[in-house]
């Protein structure tokens, strides 16, 4: 929002900015001429008047004083892309003020639709989150990047989904927004819509082709079950969500529902979930009874261990090649130390050893997010993508790692291996194409 004016009370400079906020063009001109004192540098004089970096154009843009903005831009030649102390331009002020006409005017007179503020948010991020479809359309018509990431790793579609802005989401999707772009290398707009609890937005994304399987344990159905979004299951399952996906503790969605005593949820999930041998009575009552018979997680000795000891035991389990236990311990430790990237890298290594490419990739991506300057995170991501036979992306990850640590022999070798695999894969595809042509 526009900052309050903090210049001294009654000062001409304060009165100038107040006139801009009020849209009083004649008063603004009188005060501007007074400040210029006949020097003939009116544009420079006005440009020098700021409140925390915000000039008259910023102040006039927020409440939509388009006529005054036009005077400032066309006659006084004020910089339409000037930033205040927070990095916000007059266009951002107009977007925050929901003033469509002023937004359009600024765009038509050179405002950069992709200039980000100090938080990395572009005008399109703000408009999408606010749900002003006319402003979203205006920005897109001027070439705003529909896939730009803000400082928290979200695209405009992520923010619109998180804020339940159905109409804005539709506009973005109509302009080819990728409904499977990931935030922080893991979360999609579909996860954002589920987190917000908007079935309408979820259905829109599913119709647009959103991936309902997710990445590793970041699966939409798991999110829905954990949040108790019973009405969402049908939509996700009909779109192909996997009812047999397991969470970090190895629990199926139906087991999570049973653990929370949600009988209706168990009833919905039962027909689509593959029977498991350890549940002898595969019925609604049988599954609920089985889950109730299990010891609570608080009974697990791990929960009574000191956080530092959990990390130590995880390392011991890894050294004795008990990768399943090690992965569990590193997960438990991460609950106490959520910013410790090494815990996610260690668990990624466990998944690699177990041949779990999707899980290894997810943890490597989280590790990379938490420690973007750490070459090992990129190496692990590449290794996981090699396991998944995505050789091209593996090459990209290894290259990024080498840029951070050019002397790393292990990453260098992995890169060349990925390059060889990529060449072999391309050659095989070409040979197959030739064979089909014959």
C-alpha cells in the first residue's frame, strides 16, 4: 500500500505530495512552481521530492490519479520505472491500488511490467494474488512474464491459487501459464490450491492438466487426506491420483484417514486402494481397527531421543547400510532442525542407495533450496535424475554444481557420464525413428 507521508508538517514538499495523492493538478502545479523558484528545472525539482523513495508519480498512481500521472510523465518527464526504497515502481503502486486505468496508462507509457520489487514480486504476482482480472489482462497484454518466480519461489499462478483467486487463475491459464511449475522445486499450484482448501480452484487446475501424482511424498492426494478434504478425493482420483502413494512414514492415504477416524474417507478410498498383506481384514472396520491397534508414534523410542542423538543415530544407520532406518532418522531430525540442509542431503543419499529416484530428487531439491550455494545439493539432484534416466536435466544439475565448485572431480565425472548417457539415448531414439521409417 502507499506509505504515509512523513515530510515535516506544512512543508511545501509534503503539500506537493499530498496534492499528488489528492489528484489536485492545479494545486500541484502551484506548489511545484513555488519549490522551483523560477529556476526553470521543474521536472528535476519535482523528481527530488520523495517520501521514503516514493515520488509524486508513485503517490498519484496508488489512488488512480491518472490525469496527474499524465502531467508528470508527459510534461515533467518523470521516470515511470523509478523505484522507492522497497523497490516498488509507480506501476506496483497502481496495481496495489486496484486502479485499472492508471495501470493501463503507465503500461502504455513505458512502465516495465516485469520490474520486480525488493521481495522479487512483479506487478503480475501482486495482481494475481489480489484477483484483479482486468489488471492481470493488462499486464499480460504488455508481455508480462506469466512464469516469473517471486522471492518466495512462487509464480503468479501459485499465488492466485493460494489466494483462491479462481477468475485470475483462469486468465493466467488462458495465457498459457504452466499449471505444473514447481515452487521451491517441489510445490505446484495444485498443492497451493489444496492448501487453500479451494475445490473450485483444484478442479480448474486438474482440467488444465495439473499433475495429480506430485513429486515423491508431496502428492496432492496425501495433502488432501491429511487436511481432511473429503470432497476433493473424487476429483483427484478420477484425474489419476495414486491412492497407493505413501507418506514419509510409509503410510497409505487410507491409513492416514483411518488414523484420524474418518470413516467416510476410508469408505471412499477402500475400493481404489490396493490391498496390503499386513491388514488381514480388508474392510472399513478392519482397517480402522488395524490402525487403532498400532502403537502411537510417541511410543517409538526415537521420539524420546535428544535431537542431536537422532542425527547421530541416523549417521550410524547409514554407515551400517541400514538405509531405511537412516532415512527415517534423518526425517525425524529434520523436524527439529528444519533449516539443516545436510539432513535432506543425507536422506537423499539414502533414497539413492534404495533406488528411490523420486524421493531422492525431492530431498535433493529441498536441500538445494535451503543451501543454494552448496555444490553437493546439485550433485545429488543430478544423481537422482540419472537414476530416473532424465539425463538432460542431470547434465544441467551437474553443470550448476561445477559452476559452484569447478575443482570437484566427483561432479565432473558424473557430468561426463550423464553426457555419454544422453548421447546414447539420443542415438537410440534416432535409430528407432529410422527403423520405423523403413
